[in-house]
């Protein structure tokens, strides 16, 4: 049952991401990327968890992740996102944004695009804290409070929103193809329509009064108005961006900063959070009606299925379990996914039945049998 | 001064030429060394411009050993949570299992190092890794023996069994040789055949020895009965079974019978025709000369010791060990060869002199990892109670602090050190306080992690200092919003005042506020400093004004001055802000309010006149100031007139 094992990798892991799988096949992911931080020499690395051959699974044999290749990275890797199957974008503490290509035939990594000092102060570097991409568009945010839009295939910058935030923007996610959402260090969510030329957000939501810094955000894969955030106090907030400017529900999750929150991409009744307190939580809410499976888009087909979803928004049976009010607490189950440990779990990613996370204890944990 | 136990090692500083003088500065884990000019005055010769960093503990920088540090950190934290109040009987198995965990981590590390050492092409790296492997081997050997003797503290009978396991684990080359022999075409005729058999017997692995002998027996049908006899002797040798019903005395009697039987066989020359079998027979009797003839196979004096105990004193008591150990070491080592550090450490362990073991290990090994963790474990087993240091708190804490300080100098492993400091009750906190402030903060995320460490431990001084560093950096980069957030987090009123001041200056210069998203959402944080409160309230006034809620705006504006929230320097701006309100068609300021405004203006002008005789100010500015005052006076007078009229009019 508990098939989670630690691999010590001699570097503190700041980010872990599964390489996307083609949604036509029912494959489980088998390659993931990691980024390190706080090392003299930081790296991004690609790992394989081996073939998912039937025999290996039946034996319950779990091989260690094997290092495929790595590439040095200037500065801490503060964020990491796959652009497509081969390309990955990193956000660096030097303010640089880099696109790497993973050549799978030769198992090498090369830099295909590099924007130095994309985020900066007049006379210093500003760390780039978050990146989100929807190929070929890349959106980055930083401690300098700027939002920058790139295209993976163009050298120049497409768009810059100067002074988008007076404090640090910690994370960014897409709401729709043209709308992004940022969270900042004074507890605000800001919605931006990147088609508009104006340099002000279309909407600001905030936690009332507390100004608790928010560190991570993820959007419900099917219902684009539902957003989960995690902050410094370890609380999990679920927001309905259509309604009101306060969170829909607040749940106590961790005892320290929540570094990442992720809805399961194909089964969004499941949600995963990790934190500075060294824990990784699996949240499960039981929805009252079984959603038709055709409405549950995969990660990469999400744009298509989203447009199919839009008119169904008013349908009662489709109201997400995450928004079913306070009573949902009773039906919300959480479970710890890691053996007790004291050092921060900085990042997690979940795809299919596989979950990977990385810690400040220089360990990577892979669980290939997440029950979703 | 205390005596030095051993001559300290000499480190050559390559770039410092002979005859020069050196200066140095202590660091937490290393020393900085630089060349100095040792002349009282007039020295003009150019010195070397380098500063050298001398590290004692360089293992910390090995990428593979980092796994050891990380994994053992986890075990260490687990050990600290074992409850003190449990009866020692239920704690002992836990300690043994923790000790085994530590050892398995060492072993895993060793295997990986070995692999890299073998696979690398770089000769230097191979040697370096090879050296690390041998150090880890020694560490594991010592640890294992300490586990048997101190932690598990096996009684007579099972003590020998544990020692046998210990020797078998660390003398694994027998198995390699056996594999080689067995894989050859005819194992029985292999030249190492008898070496393997004898080695098996020396380690008490009689079952395996018998299997090997069976191969030889089939080749020599003539000597079958002799082989049969040896097989019987080997199979009958009694071993103590700690879990069984047999008492130690019963075992002893049985063993003596067996011993006499073997002796009889030797006396009646049963094996006289086969040299090898005769040797085995003598080994079974524990014949010292025969054993010493097989030094090559034994390899070490402690193997000799265990073999000798096995065949002469199987019921040895822990307290008797030191006697045999000493004699075995003297017998085994040539009189001319000096015992190596490892030998004396093991001997000290056999003598149950824990402190000597730890002391010798500290001197011999180049890292603190081993002594710190072992001492901590032994301390939990309550084995170090009696000893006091002349310095620091106690031995455990001293070693943990040394180890953790070393970790803290590492750019990445410093996070591990925190838990070690936490478990040093006396000085841990002071160490942590001093070190944590010196962690370089490159990003906010790192700063947040450091802050979390400080906040969890109520280290408010450090929290303030970290927030201040971050606020200063934000301020330097002109990020007022960030700077304010940091000072609010630190509850640093003075700094918040400073930044609010900057916001107000910016407003005066540009006429608009920057960072509205922050100022509009200050909430209760506004109360941190007077100036911040003013900033928030002043912004509120602007919002009211924009929303055309004039009377509320007017009331707020007035209260900012009368309640002395606004700094005097800002009154002019506030009064100027009142101008458009005074000029509105309808009356906004009541007569009373107007009087108060006039009073404020009076206060301001009188203080201006007395305080600043305006010598250095350019005339133009003075003029503008005067015009403003005139305008204000006029507007106030007109407003007062209108207000009196309005208030005097009876509404019909």
C-alpha cells in the first residue's frame, strides 16, 4: 500500500515536475524534472522512474529514480514548468528565465532560450518567483512586482506589466487562456486580463485584514472559477473568483508555510499540499454526484474541455465539492503521505497515479500508487 | 596548559613563502590565514594578497557524504523523541535498532563511494574516494563493536555470538575467495581451497566448512573415515542459544565434553596423515601457535581475539574481555610494530573505556559526524553520566555543537544543523542565534525559511534583524511596498515610520500615491506606528474625496490635525487639501470646524515665523508659502461667513 521511498540526491530540491504524458495514451508518467536551490552550483535534473512494465508493477518492485541527465543552473531554481514534452522553463533567483530542451535520444539537456535579468531592480537582480506556461506563451512573476509575458520562440519580451504589485508576487496561474491570477505577499489575489493594455488588475480578492502572505495557487482543472491558495499560516483557502472578494472556505492544513497546492489534474476531488513543516497532505472531498467522465479533461486537453464546460456552469449537479459550503468539512478527508520528517517539503507534482515531491532534506519521494 | 595527546597535524599553506609571518582568524568551522608583514614600522615590501581558508572538516563538501549527513539527521531527530520515562528494558531494543539504522546508512554510503571509486577514471578522485571508504569502514567497525559492547550490552554467552557476527561482517573477503574457489573447474584442487576452509573455521562458520570438506572427501575415498570424523567433530560443536532453555552452565559442560573429544582425536593422531585436517583440529582446540601461524587468514588481532574466545572461552564475560584483548593484541602484533589508532580505539572499547574511545576517535578522524552521533546515542543509553568536562556543558553537547557548527558553515547543509542545536539544552540556542543571523539571504523564500526557524523558537531579536535586512534591501531597490511589509512583519515601528515618511514625500513630489494595493489594505497593521496610521488615514481621506463624500472627508482631515496624528510638517499640505473643500458651493466645514482650521493655520504660521527666520530659504519659495497662507485665510474667512449665515438661517 504505502509505496513511497526516499532517494537522497545531495542537493536541496526546490521544485519537482512530471513530464506531461500524451493524453491519447493512458500512460503513467515516467520522467520527472527537479530543480535545486541553495547550492554552490545549482542544477536542473531529469529522472526516470523506470518502465511501467506490467511485471514490475505486479512484483511491487519499486526501483529508485535514476538520473538521466542534468544541467547547471545559475541561481536557485525558484520555479519549474514543462512547456511541452521536451521543453521546460525555469525561474531563477538571478531573475533569469530559461527554456531548456531535454533531448531524449541522447539524454542531454541544452539551453534553447535564455532571458537574462528578466526580473530586476534598477541596480540589482530581482528573483523570478514563478512561471506558468501555455505553449508557446510563458508568463513570469518576480520579487520586483512585475509580470512579464514571453513567447518561447521569440527572443524579445511580449509584454511587461510594471508595478503590477507593490510587494512580491509569489505565484501565478492561468484562469483562462487570456486571464492570469497572481498571489502576493500581502494576501491578495489579482486577476489580470493580458489582452487589456491597462496596467491594473481586473479584480483584487483578499483575505480580510490578516494580510497573510500567499505562496501558492492552483486552479481547478475543470472549473476555472475555483482556485485554491496556500499561505504563510499553512491555511488552505478555496476561492470562487466569480463571487465576492473573500475565500469560500478556509481549512487548517499545515503548521507552517504551504509551498505548493495542486488539484489532481484528472480527478479534481483530490488535492495535494506540501509545507515547510515537512508534511505532504492528500485531501479528498467526496462529491455528491459522479461527474460524467467526459467532462473531466486531462491536463493537456483542458483547454478543449474547458470550453465545453462553460455553459454547464449553472448546472446544480456540477457544483464542485470544494464549494459545497461549510458542511463540506465533514466530508473532507485528509491523510499524510510522508513518514514524519522535520525538513520542508518544497514542491510536489501529481499526474495519473504518480506523485513526486522534493525536500530540504535532500530527498526525493516518489509514490506510484496514489489512490485517486 | 593542558597536555596535547598527539602532535597536531601540519597543514602547509602553499602560497605563503618561507620565513613569512602569518595572521589568522578563527571561524566556526575553519580558519582564515593570511600573510602579514611582521615589522614594527617602515615595512614596504609587498605582501601576498591572498587569504587562505583552512578547513578541518572537508568531508562536509563530499557530495556522497552529504547523503550520510541528511539521512543520519533524520535518525538523530527520531532518537531525540524516544521518551525518557520508558523503562530501560523497552528502550534498549529501540536504541539497538537506531544504532543499526545509523550503521546501515554508513554502509549504503560506503557502497556508493566504492562504486564511484571503481568506476571513475580520475586516479586522484579514486584515491580520495578510496580513502573515504576506508575511513567509513573503520567507523562502521568501531560503531558495530560499541553497539555490541555498550548499547546491546550482551551478557556472557550471547556476547561471543555478537562478536562472531561482528568479525564475519567485517572480514567478508572469505566469501569472495570462496566464490572464486567454487566457480573454478575443480574446487577441491584449487590452491585456495584449504585457505577458505580454515577461514570458515576461524570465523566459526562450521556448516560452510563442512560443505567444502565434503567436496574434498569425495576426491579422496581412501581418507573417507578421516573426513567423516572431522565432519562429526565440526557438526557436534555446541553453540550457545540465548533464546533456548539451556543454561550457561549446561552449555559449558557440553562444550567441555566436545573440547575433550577433539583433544582426544588430536592425541591419538587421527588426523596425522592429513596436514590440513590436523591444522583444523588444532584450530578447534584453540591452539595459539596454530592460530598465529594463520595470521594471514585472520588479518587482524581482533579476529584472532574472537577466534581464540570461540575455541577457548566461549562463555567469556564482558568484564573479562579486556584481559584477552590486551594479550591477543600483544601476541598478534609484532613487538616492533606500533599499534595504529584503530587498534587502540578498539582496545579501549574492549576495556569498556567509552571516553577513551570517543577521545581517540575525535583525534583520529577528520570529521565530527561519527563522534557526535555515537556520543549522543551512548548518552541516551545513560552511559556517559559520570563524566564532566572542564568546559562547555557535557561531552554530548560539546560534540554535537562542534558538528552542527561545521554544518552551519556549509552553504546548503545549514538547515540540518538547526535540529542539532535544538537538542543541545545549554548552549544550543546561543549558537543558533549567533549563526542564523549570518545566513546569507539571496531570495525572499530563503529569508522566509530562516524567519520560520527563528519564529518557531521565539527568537524575536533575530526575527527583527532579518526583517530589517530584507526591508533595507527592498528600500534600496525602491520597493517601498515590500519594505513596509517587512517592517510590519517585524513590528518595527521606527522603520515603518521611516518608510511612511518616504511614501508621503513621494506623494508630495508627485501628487499621487504609489503602491495603493498595499496602503489600501493595511488593516490593523496601520496602528504599528503613528506615521503609518497617518499615511493610512490620509489615503482614506483621498478615497472619500474621490467618492465625493465631502463632509466625511472634511471631518477626517480636520481630525488628522486636531488629534495630532499628522506631523506638523505636513499640516500645510493638509490645509492646502482643505482649499478645494472650502471653495465648494455648499458649506462643508461648519463654523466650529472652520474656527479649528483657523486655529491650526495660526499655530502653523506662528511656529513658522519663530522657528525659521528664513535666511537660507530662497525668496521664491517663501513667496509661494505666503501666497498659500493668504489664499487659505481668504478661503477660511469666506467659508466662515457662509457657515455662520447657513447655521443662523432657520430652515423652513
